[in-house]
C-alpha cells in the first residue's frame, strides 16, 4: 500500500460518479423510510395469505394453533430481521439490496451461493403470487364445476391448462412492466399501498356492519357435486369456541389432507417479504437508518393485523365456510369488489416485485463475474441501464415454475427457499460476530450471537417439518454451490469471511498449543526450507512438502542488502509472487522473506522468528553447496510453460519475471563455503535438525512412479560415515534418519516405495546379531523395511590406514573437532564409501545418509564441505540428515 493510498477502501457515501456506470451523474437518493422500506415491505407481506389463505389457516389449524404459528413464524423472521439490520448498518450501502450487503460482507462464496438461493426464492415467490391471482380470477370469473355455458360474469373456462394460460398472460404483463423499467412499479407503489390499506379497513368494518348470512358453497367429491351453505354468524361466542381447536381436513383445491406443517408452509408466505425494503437500499436517503426502522415497523404492523384478523374470523365465520371457500372475505365484505381489487393489486405488485428482485439479483451475480461465462448473457442492459436480459431469464424460470399449477403445492417450496435464505443471513451475521473483526461494528446493536443461533435453529426445524426432502435437497444444493464457488470463483476485493473465521480460530488454538506440553509421541517435522532461487528448487520444494507429514512448512528466502540504503522494502513486491508459486506448485507452505546483510545472518533471523507459538520450525533443509550449474526447473512446470504463459500471462509472466535467472557457471555465489557450513553449525547450536539436499533436480516423481515393473526404493544408511568406529545404530541422529525415511514412506505417493536399511558390519563382528538387534529396533519403532547387510572390511580399513596428517599444531583443535574427526578422514576412504553406495543392485529414488556434525574449528569448514561432496558424488537425489532431538517413541 502506498503512503498516500486511502486506508478506507469503501465509499462512505455510495454515489457513483459519471464514470461509474456510463449513465451520467447519479440520481440523488430520495426515498424516505416510509416510502422506501415500510411500503414495499408491507405490500410484499400483505398478498396471497391475507386475502386468500387467512381463512384457510384458521379453518384448518384453529385459533390456538394459528396464533402459535404466527408467534413461531414471526419469532423466526424477527431473528433474521435483527441480522439484516446489523449487516445493513455496518458501513455504507450501495444499490443491490440484500445480495449486495451479504456478498460484500461475507465474500463471493457465501454471497454467490446465497444470491442463487435468493434468486430462486424470488422466482418461486413470483410464481406463487401469479398462481394466487389466477385462483382468485377463476373463483370470481370462472365457470362453476360441471357447467359449460357462461352465466353472468362467470365466463372463463376452468381447467389445469386454462389456469396455466391465465398465469402466463398475467406473467407477460409483469414482464412488460419490468422490461419497460422498475420505475413504473416504484411510482405506483404508494397508490397500491393506499388501495390495500383501504381494502383491509373495509374488511375490518365488514365484521361489524354486515348482518349474519349464509354463503352458497359448491362441494365436489369425485364425480359428485353438491351445494351447501357456509355461515357468517357475526360475533358469536359459540362460533369462537368451535374455531378454537384444530381440525385438519383435505384441501379442496389439491385433495391432500392438511397438517400443521403444511398449513404453516402456506401461512409463512405472508412473512416472506421482510427483505423488500433492504432491496431498495440504492434509492434510500439513509439506508443504514431506514432499513432497520422501516423493516421492524412493517413486521410489527403485519403481526398485529394478522392476529386481529384471525381473531375476528374465528368469532364470525363457521369452520365449514373457512375450509371450503378461500374467497369468503369477498362474500362478507360491504362491497364485494373491494376484496377483489385488493387481491388483484397486492398480488400483482408482489409478483412484479419478486420478478424485478430476481432479475436484479441475477444481474448482480452476472456483473460480479461470480459464475464466470455462465451468466454473461444476463449482463446485457438497455440504454437506460435496465437489465432486460436478466428480466427475460427470470421470466423464463417463473414460467417454468407455473407449470406446478397449484398454489398450495408451490407454497412449500417457496417457504423452504426463504427459510434457507433467512438461515443463511443469520449464519452470515453469526460468522461476522464470531470472527470478532474490528471493522464489524454495526450501529444497530440490538442483536447477539444468541439471536443468530435461534434464527438458524428455528429456520432449520421448520424447514424439515415442512418437507424433509425439499429441505435436504435445498441444503445440499447450497453446500455444493458454496464448495464450487470456493474453488472456482475469481478473487475479489470484498473480503472473505472464511479468512476472518480462520484467523480467529487459528489464533485461539495457537494460544492453546503449549510448547511445554510437547511429547515425543506426537512429534512431527516442522520444516524451514531455504530457497535461493525458486527457478532451481522446484523439485526440492515439492519433495519437502511430502516430507513435512502435516507439519509446519515454511519457504524461506534471504535477500542481501541494507534497508537504510533503499527507498522501500524490496520484499513487499515479491511476496505475492512467492504465494502464487506456492499455489502453482500445490504445496502447503508459508512464505517467510527477510532482508539481511548476509545470507547467514538472514537464516539466523528466520530460524529465530519463523512460526508462531508452538508452530516453529524444528528442521532446516538446505540445498547442497557445490560447483554444479543450477538448472532452471520452473519452465518444466505446466503452469509456467510458454504455452501456459500465453494463455494466463497475468500470473505466470509476473512469476517468471519476478524470480531472477538461474546462476551461470561464471556467476559469483551468494555465500562462501565457510559461511554455508556456518549456517549448519548455527542451526545445530539452535537445536534444529539439519538436512542437506543434493541432486534433487534429477528427481522426477511422475516418471518414477509411472514405470511398469519397476520397484521404487528408499535407501537408508544410518551409520556415521566419518566415524565408522561408532557402529551403533541407536544414537539420536540415526533414529532421526530412520524416522524421516519412514515419514516419507507414509506419504500417499511414496507408499508403494520399498524401504531398505543398510547395515555395515566387519567380519570380526557377529553380523547376525547386529541384524537381529536392528530388526528388533525396527519392530519396536513400527517401521517396515528390509535390512541389507554389507561387509565393508575393505572400506573400513581405509579409514584407519590412510589418514590425512593433522596440520594443526594446537592440540585443543583435535579435542574441539571431536565428534567429526574431520582431519583424520582420507579421500580414498570417502571415495570407497561412495563407491560402495553406488554399487548396490538398484538405483533408489532417494538416499538418506547420516550427516556428521561440522567441526568446531572454522579452518576445517572447507575440508568438511569437501568430504561431504566426495561422499555424495553422483549418488542421485540424496538427503544428508543430522538429527538433534529425540523423535521416536516405543510407548503407546
């Protein structure tokens, strides 16, 4: 981040400039809380249930269970309203409504999956309202069952396909309005709201002014049709008592016997408009102020109206009327057309509102490129900015849903979708609260994580009560979307809630990871791999990833320089390239870069500071120091090949150019041999295990395991080659060597390799006894491997008979050199050991060799490095290992 770059990366006032959308200056936000939030929310909640299904609910469930249903439903949506209010007041809002809030707050995975579910919820909701309007039209203007001739206003044929035709015509009207623009609906909102309020008022007045009367009802049972009467009794105590308990019977439109869950599914649709106000966020004067106050006001108002209306219906209408005539409010109204006007206006506006909402969500998903090329057609807009393509696609989905044909059938599906969306909103708010991010500080504070959990539990319970199959399928679909988007969605700058949650949990568990409670039984390698240039270390990076065994893995790099002489830190520009390299190589590692005056001091820094808490490197891996010319292995990886770079030039080319070219033969090395050995000594002093890797540019794992009839082997030489007189195989370093080889053999790709342990004995010793003890040791360590015994008398003899004279006159040097005994080893002996290793019958994939401790005398470091070079010459991929800590356990 540059010094002058803004610390706040989002707008405090969401008003795009002329260049923002190509539409010229943005129109000022003008809608108040009442017109922008209360009115749309009320119109969305007062629709099918209020006019067509409130009697159905009371008639089936009775007054007691009806009130219980409203309490449960409003408790669930109240928890969700609190979550929506919290998210909506956490920073500035732009156009896009609930999808915009959630996606920007939680990232593309949650936002995308929730956006898709919200899209389908709106699609199904629009179809539900269209079917409700069709049902009302057919009840009013449709021919009675069994009649073919029209009489009066009843002229419309009544069948499944005719209902689909009527629904299609209504949906085309909604489509035309949406194609022209949402402004038409917005301007008519207030007028529709006035109409609905007037109609509701006439309904309440009718209960008091209309005299008791009988209402003719046509009852169809199979092929039999009979005419019966339902009673409007006025306020009557006996009517109230008869309507108190539940009495579930078959729904006369579907023939299915109802129960609590089925009736609740129908009733809950009257509560699914709570996000209509938040969807107007782009047109509000003050969204953070209006959304919480307007939504809560609308929810309280609708709850009161529904309960009062249920009580009045229970006091005035008999159960037969409620169960067999869903349009009875029209028959008992002071003026019958009032209810019809209310049904038509509110239901048509709700259908258009859901269609517009679905199209805007689809357009937002397409514009955010969450699903890539799949939603490109939905990006197309008209000259005025209306997303006509998204409207057409949404209309097509609604048309497909209309073929279900029955309102009560689709009501359960709509309820499941909205419950899932509400549960996801509660989960989103819960995640933000649990992540404890400092920037999550909504001005609406009347919520806790308890309300979020209650909302989630309530939604989940009701989903499975309504339909276990639909609920399971919906959750599975959402989880699949979440996983797909997690892996394929493009990177965004919105922020990822998963990262905040991971950080919170990792910090908590790192504090619980107490190094004082470490035990050898649970030891695992935690690797710091020093990389001079990734171009020449790709194979070693991948191999170290196999060797870590679910432990910490850090890629370390030292750049020499003095920060005082530089304008800025040069490592900041390189860090992203290293992370991209980690992604391209598919290794699970961290990256730690440092700037130092020398490589040795830089490695010391990394050994001191890498890791955190109980997760710190315990093993250092270095490339081998020799005169060979390093090979550029980066181009051999498909992600960095020339053809790949031409396709994905942004990431690939930046990686290639940010890493320096491989060192030429004439180029000067970054450190001297003495400094290299000094790094090994420093690591041992700091109680770190050390591994030196040589010839790993020759390791081709894919080719190695693709050969047919070829046995891959891992060779282990646990004897100290510079101290053949110490013929013990149970010292700490030898056991560490066996442990590392066993760990590699446990990795999935190396599991088919055969572990071979070489036992070097002299003729004077009992080879069988040594082999028996080693086999017993391997059994106690649970290490599966074959033991190969070698008689090496001729090689061991060279160690004692041809010694390099000690050039040091200081007797103390000999003592300090003691365990390496470097000056006593001849080149002939080392060549003989090297030849003995090479003469084994197969070419192993990896050789594990004992790494002797470096001499304490700095003057002997060059000689020590020379001995290692002779010992490992032409051995192929070889790992020299020196272990410090105990890593094996015989106990359970």
